[in-house]
C-alpha cells in the first residue's frame, strides 16, 4: 500500500493519522476517567468509614462534612472495650489455616478432575458448586449440633474446618480451571521419565501453575477473613475473629457510628494491606491463561 | 513431606483446643447487646471481679438481632455456650415456658425483689416465678422542642391526643428549614415500626388477635390507626421516613430536625446530654399521645439477664445477675457515671432518689409510663396474649416483621393502606393456621 502512495496523499494521511491518534487518546482518556470514577465510587464507602472513625459520635451523625477536627478517641475506646489483638490473631489463624487445608484437599482433587476425568466429573463439579447456593442458615442447626457434640463450638479448629468446607468448592473450581489450561503433554513427559503421581503434582503441576494456586489461595484468605455468618454463630469469646469484633459495636439502639467505623477500619486494615501487597500476584493469577 | 505439610494443621488444631480449654473453671460467659447501659456494665467488670475473686467475666457483645439469633440457636440446641443471656421481655416468658431458663425462685431477702417495678416483674415471670432479672426497662413517650412550640404559640397538653399532635405537626412542619413536624419509626421490623404501630393500634381501640386467636389486622380500628400514621408521616414527617428506625430518628431529633418524636424513653438521657444533642436545652417531655383509649398507648420493654438451663456455672451466674440488677449496682453507676446514666425503669428505689429526680427531669415521665404499661391488659377489648407492642408467642417475630413490611410499603405509597392490611391479615391467618392456633 505504501508503495502506491503519491505525495499528494501524504498530508491527508498525516491528518487522518492525527485524527486517529486524537480519537485514540480521547478514548484512552475516557476509559481512564471511567476507570477512576468506578474505582472512586467503589472506594468511597471505605473512605467514608475511615473518615468517620476519626470523628466524634456527634460529628458522625451530623450533616456529612469533610472538615472536622480528627480524634483518636474512638480507637482508644474500642481498644479499651474489646482487645483487638485476640480477635485479629483468631482471624489470621482461621483464614490462613483454612486456606492451607483447602489447598491441601483441592490440589489433588482438581488434579484428578482435570487430568483423569470420568463421565461423572462435570456432575461432581456442578454438585460441589451447588453447595454454595444453599443459604448457610439452612444448615446452621445441624452444624451447631454436630459441633456441640464434638466439642468444637467456640474453637479455632472448628471454625477452620467450617471455613475450609465453605471455600472448598470455589478453590477446587478455580484450580480445576487453571490445571485444565496446562498442556497434558508436560505431565505425560514427566510420567515417561518415571515420576509418581505425587512427584508429578509437586514437581511439575504446582510450579507451573503457581500464579493460579497463589491467587486461589489469596481469594480464599480474603473470603475467610470477611466471613461473618459462621464466625458469629459458632464462636462466643475464645475463638471469635474480627467480624465478631465489628458486630459488637453495631447497635440499633444508641449511637455508635464512629466507634463502629473505627472498629471496622481496624478489622479491614490487615486484609487491605495484604490485598495491596499481593495485588500483582492476584491479577496475574486471575488472568493466567486468559490470553492463550 | 506429608508430615511436614500436616504440621501447621496440627499446630492449628492444638492452638484451637488450647484456646478453648484455657478458660478458668468459674469463668462465666455473658451474651449481651451493645447499648450505653450494657457498655457501662461491661466497664464495671473489675469491680465485680474484685468483690468475687472466684468468678471471671467473659463478654460477648453483639448487635441485638444477631444476639437474638445467636442465643436462640444456642438455647434451643442446649449448646451451653452462655452462662448469662441478655433477653427481652418478649423472650423471657416463651423461653421460661419451654424450660430453657433457670427459675429464679431463691432470691435472697437482701436482693429486695419487691422493689422491682411490678409491670416489669410481671413481664419477666412465668407462672409467678421470675425467670430473668430486669437490667433496664423502657416505655415510650413524646419528645418535643419547647422553642418551636413557643414560637408557634402552642401549649403542650398534660395528656396529648393524636388529633392534637396532627394539628401541631401541621403548624410546626417547616421543610424549608429542615424541620419535620413529627418523626416516627418507619423502618420495617417487629421491633422497629411495629413496636410503634402496635401502640397506635391499641390506643385506636384495636388488637392483634381476638380471644380465639383470629387475627384482626384488617379491622376498622387498624384501618383508622394505620391510615392516620401513613397520612401523618407523609404530610408532616421527614423525607424518607420509611427507612427511619430508632437510631435514625434519634440522630434527626438531636440535630434539630424534628419538632416532635414519639419513641422509647431510653432516648431521654441521650437527648438531654448537651454533648450528644444540639437541642438538649429545648427538650420537652410529654406522655405518649392517646386516641380512643389510654390502654396500650405506650409500650413496655425490658432488657433482662437470664441463666440458660444449659449453663454449668449456674451459681456463679446467679451471683452475677443479682449483682448487676441490685440497688447497690444502681448506686455504683450513679457514683461513677452520674445519675443520668443509671439503668432506668427497674427499681422503685431509683425513682425515690431525690438526686435522680433532680438530675434527670424526665424520670417522672419514664416511671409513670412504665407503671401504667400493663402487658397483661393492653387493649380496649380483651386479648389472649401478653405484651403491649408485641404478642408473646414464638410466631410473632415473623408475623410482626411481615406486617411491618406491608405497612412500610403503604407508607411509601406502593400499595394502599387497605391493600396492605388485607394482605397482612391473610399472611397472619396462614401463619396462625399452620401453627395450629386456628383452623
């Protein structure tokens, strides 16, 4: 095409090029503005919560305002009323413990479903997912009774088990998708070299799908951290994680907005920082295989 | 390798069990709600523990509805997770009847059970035996802005009527200056809008059920009361009234956006505190308004401490609940936090105190309202249930909330009052049929 271009066409082409560039820039700008707006809308409630945590109770219910004299009183009060660190430690133990346990069960399951499927594999996968469709309150009483008889009520072990079971379907599904994307030939090559199934999983499958496993793990940690139904219903004081801590500052009678906000900020702070630190890993994992 | 993998899990399991068994033998776990009075009780833990070195207190503080669900699960399954439960006057008789609560028939003379307000005591008894000790009690009353009343040349009656309230609301309603003529609960829920609407229906001469448990929700009295409520709030209420509960109205009133508000007496202390309320110096009190009958025109609610029969620390728990509801406790709070912060509505002796009457000018209204609210005789025509603003049967939580949602949709104009009450009637009939109350 370029060889047939005459000199006359050159300025026109440049103009066309400029216009295309301009429209591309405009489009990029539009996308950036849209992206920022959506991000700000999503972040606004969190921002407002953080801000409210530094207001007095009276300011928290007054006409919304960005200008006020910040106070640390709420943080002092919530810390004095309930020890934050016990709750935070419980959250760390159950979130990471349940994720480890879930991965330990899910990696072999996803391996067998991805590489050694039977005619029932699809059905099994769907059935696993269907357990997520049941409202948790539907199984509260049976689980409560089982936990009572096994002495698991208000224990970290009990909560870890429930979180593991809660996240297992999602973890298996995600890992299954990641494993499916791996060419089977690589595993076959390993098998030809005499690798056992365990070696195949540990030395081939896991290193090759590490971004996927990492992002699955991160998602499971976040889901466990934020879970509130089971943590409120199966714990009292010894094993209560952060959602129970937040719930203790919520009230339909009395004004506790500022304290509730301070407690919530403290509860989400660790996972927010964790999320920021692992953001790259997570995005890489979630888009893993997407461009193939 | 597998052993290595399992190690963290074993450690986790060990951690869990250690945490569970670390508790001392006489630790009592107290489930309670988050409000000012309970926060004060929690802050006095060290005083109790010093006086009773063999007992340690462990607190579980939760939002009211979460706590109710949490404790119901535990007590119904005999889970034994709590030694002391904070329950309302709705649960107390129902749970007592099922044998879920320890009867408190061995109160020592020094506890002075006769000093407890009679209506409150009745509300927490089953077959004349107390099954929970009242920590604080509330009724409902009217709050109003003295300055606005004066400007408009209105004088508050000794016993206002709803007709008067409507005409005053019309005069005081000033949306341009962001002052609503009247604020009332609109948020659906058996403990939210229905607590108020039930008292309104009572005073308009209606009732929830007739003596044979047939619902009467689409009766003439209900129609009148609910139409009055819907019109009043739509004409002179704040914007978005259907999402306002106690907290929202408290916030509105304390920042000066309501001329009148009818709600819980427990708001008085907060509205009277200049640090929390802009209108503290202009705050007026009056009894809850009435219409056709004074019966049931204001509610009765108490938060009480009870011991589930599944507790294995019954004696220690009894020691604690006796302490937390004693005359000495009231004095202790008065000394430490001031008289306006003592738990109201439980003991005659609190109201006999001159200091209390001096420092809390609303005290007289509160105690009168509580004394007059009779949960056994709350409607003009006789009814088969216990409760002023609720019906003391297990089905009421769901009935009340369902009817509350229908009334809220009438308030927002999605359906007419008549339609809302007709569907509420049908839904309640179905629930009552299924539960075997009616055929």
